[in-house]
């Protein structure tokens, strides 16, 4: 079983999406946008080599992200402002399929490391899959921590998460304020977050930024996605 992680408070991210035209990114293949990338952070698009990940990069279905020992990445999905914050020494692949209502069915495949997900209730759905588990959520915030053996700790901050162990095919519901653990032996456990704080982020105050992304939809129409966001400093 993984050692208990060290936690502390995470400052909230304030992020707004302004849609221009009939609906922004509705016909776009873009699924997410990088809000910040610091330290050793790289992206690999299908069929390409690893390249440095930068602020404003548009992510598509199947893109891989990895961070080094000083890396940090924050991204937002284009349908509902759901966010991921990715800590050092983490490897993920982001996948999403656009639905008939233009929401995204999101799936994050996570091999190693630590990430925080803030999933909005308005649209879409999200799964975070690890070597031992799948966490299925809609409208919640939680941490996923995966060690080098693939064992997984789930930390539910709020909402309700269906937590499945892929080895035993057993599942439990993990609610806000509780934890889940999926072991390589098929074990599935739950506990309390009482007395714990949120994992520490290695981020500075970023201040206010605006991203404007130009999209071309499937019919050739040009549309704009404007993201205004602010990451507050740690307390």
C-alpha cells in the first residue's frame, strides 16, 4: 500500500469561458487548453516526438503529458471548464469524445504520479483510469495518486465517485471527505480524510491571464475561444 501522502490547502482557480459565435469549440477537435506549464513538462501528440509543453497549447484526443521532478501543468477542458492540475513525476494521456450535445466524454489514463481534478456539473463526464482502478465522476473534485507499482489512492474532496478495482472488478462509492485505495492484489478499501489537508502544489501566484484560441469547425467556420483565468497564490 502507498504511504500516506502529505497534504495542504490548494488555492482555487477562477476560470471563465466566453463563447463567440453559435457555440465555441462545438465543431472543434480540441479537447483542452494548457493554462500553465512550469519546469520539466512535455507533450507527445500521436505520431510525433515529445516536445516542451507551453502555456496556451491546445490538446487533442490522445495527447500524452509527462512532468519531471520540477514539473507542473494545469489545463482546462473546452466543454465545461473542468480542470486538471498535474504534479511532478506524473504521466497521463488525455482522451475525450465530443457528444451530440457538444459535451465531452473525458477519460484520463494515468500511469504514475499525482493529479487533482475539478469536474464541473454542467456538462460531460470524466473517468480517471490507472493500472489498478477507474474513478468515474460527474461534478466533483478529487485527487488521484498512483505509485510505481500502480497502486492507487483516491481522495474525494466533494461529490460522489464510483471507484472500481480493475483486478477484482469490485467497486465502491467514495463520497466527499473520504478516501479509496485500489491495490494490485485486487483489494479495495475506504477511509476518512479527517485530519488531512490537500497535497501541496509547487506553484507561484500567476495573476490574471487571457488566452484567445482560434478554432475552425468541421464546416470550415472560424470561431474563438477566450479563456480568462486567475490562479491565486497559496495561503
